[in-house]
C-alpha cells in the first residue's frame, strides 16, 4: 500500500517556493485560484493513487 510521503523530500525547498510564487505573478485572485486548481489536478494525476490523494487532502485540512 502506498502512503503519503510527508517527510522532507525537496532538495531546494526555497527554490520550489520561489517557482510557485513566480507562477502567480501578475495573476488576479481568480486566475491564481484557477491556476492552483489546475496544478492540483496535474499533481493528483501524477500521484495516481486515490488513497494517497485522500491522505494528502486530509493532511491539507
């Protein structure tokens, strides 16, 4: 059974964060929300496992 990895797993987390923030530059609040929704669906597809996705949803709550 796959499990959600919540251990630190990003080699350069500040760079990841900077990339995310930069992706929102010059977007309205609605555009940012739509971007986030698309990004979540892309990453959910990458995960590809509903149980792991449900764990991620619970962790985000």
